[in-house]
């Protein structure tokens, strides 16, 4: 199993959820609100006037537990989807040591 983690701009959360729900390898996912801090590029079209004034950008962290074989399929599907994630997010994949239910 792998954990696919995405950090995306908060304004695409609903569209991203719709895409994830439609992918056969995705059995569930978790959204967590996060704040992106760092130097902002004035030409970045995803930054609102509010983002520029308060100095951080609202983002969403998305965690998906996936079978190893599904990771590349999910990443590729997100890259070509029309949900707004392409060019506006980052991701990483980590191996799961253990998982279960409590």
C-alpha cells in the first residue's frame, strides 16, 4: 500500500472530490485544510487579493491510501482531469508500513 498526498489550492476542493470519487482505484480520501506560506509569485492566477494581503494561501491536503498498482493511474488521471489541479498542486507518495482499523 501507498499513501498519495496532494496539496492543492482550496478553491478546487469540490471539483477534485468529484474526480476522485469517479476513479476506480480510489476507495476513499481525506481532506485537511492547510495554509501555504512562502514567497508568492504576483503573476500566479490562483492567488486572490485576499491571499496577497494576508500573506498565505488556503490549501487542502488530500490523503489517499492506494494499492501500489493504482498510484500511477490515479496520478495520471489527475494530471489530465479538468478539476483544476494540473499546474496548481504538488504531490508525494510514501510507502505504508502498516495500516488497519481501530
